[in-house]
């Protein structure tokens, strides 16, 4: 019995010794942790450098770019052009929210923008053109196009998009439409006047001449 107890005690001591870390073991673990930390910091520094480079490029763009958090309903990032397009004069980033943008949409465009934004969450991509009220009370036409990024659960997480001022194009299109309407109206009035006065149009005169001229 005494021999057995001694044997058992010796086995327990051996088990404890095998589970005890030596200074060399601790040194190796610490070295591995330091190596992983250095690698992480290097990757973090590279990511930060890439992001800073992206920000520099973004600030030079005339178009606005943004990243919107679907869950928190806040903008994570937007460049200076977004502040100029969506903000008030002298506004800072904190003044631009999804609510502030929605309130300054033209009343006739607001519901259409809401509908497109909702449907885009399912499609994964969206685009819409709307009138946005500036700080001086005038409206500018803006074209907004975006993609929806999803999380691991396939739920909408972020929206990344670009906004462009299309006012000049819209004004040019409207002027062209107005010119076409005026031209059609003028042509209609001329035809009516000719019919009332019994005048023959140049086209009809040419056709009649062609029919009666000898071959």
C-alpha cells in the first residue's frame, strides 16, 4: 500500500511537471505574440496608407462619394464634394444626415426617392435623379447611384455611392424640349393659317407640279 501511494504521488508530480511551462516556453510564446502583433500593425499601417491615399483622391473629385451605415443610419464617410452638394453654406460633416437630405428633396421627388431606396436594398443597386434644395432656396438636379454591401448574414450593411450635379444637362434637355414644343406649335399654326386662307403649301405645290409635268 505504501509503495502504491508513493508510486501514485510520483505520477502526479510528473504530470504537474509536464504541464509546467519553462522560461524557454514562455519566451517562445511571447516571441510569437510579438511577431503576430508586428504583422498586424504592418497590415494596419498598410490599410491606413491605402485609405489615406483614397481620401486624397476622393477630395480631388468633383463628384461626391459616400458610405452610409444602414443599421446606424449615419454616414461613415463622404468627401468634400458631398458637403458642397448636400450641405448648407459653411456646413460641416455633422450637419449631413439621412434626415436632413430627405427633408431638402423637392416634394414631388421625395416619395420616388424613398421607393427607389427601399427597392434597391433588395436588388443590391440603385440610381435616382432628384431635385435638391440649396441653402439659397434654389434647386439643383442631382444624380445618385449606389451599391448595397451585405454582411455575413446577407443583410444590407452599407451603401456606397456617388452623387453628381446634373443641373446643366437637365436645363439643356428642358430647353431642347421647349424648342421642340415651340416648333411643333408654330408648324401647327402655319398649317391652320394656310388651310383657312386656302393657301397651298410648298410641299403640295411641288407634288402637284411633279404629277402634271410631262414625262
